[in-house]
C-alpha cells in the first residue's frame, strides 16, 4: 500500500471565532472521523505542522505559504 499525506488547513481567524462548546463539537467530529480511518487501516498517525517560521503572503487573491515542511 502506498502512503499518502493528508494536509488539513483551517483558517486560524475562523477557528478563533468558535466558542469553547463549538470547538469541542468540532474536535469531536474530527476525532470520530480519524478514528474511523484508523480502524480501517487508512490512517496511522498524524501531527500538526508547526506554525513557527511560517511565511504567508497574500496578493491579488492568491496565497503563497512557505514554511516548516520539507520541500
């Protein structure tokens, strides 16, 4: 089986608007989904990329992100 990387991005500004109860519900759905993938043998582990040293440039409706991943 080939391995693939899932990259999930959530706008920090949108996530910051969620109440603690909304965030808990969001994370509950996320946990159920990843557990289902794990049980099916389709998801083995995952770690969030660090936001340190990330450069995000937006211009004319396009966004370019550079940082902290192997190129």
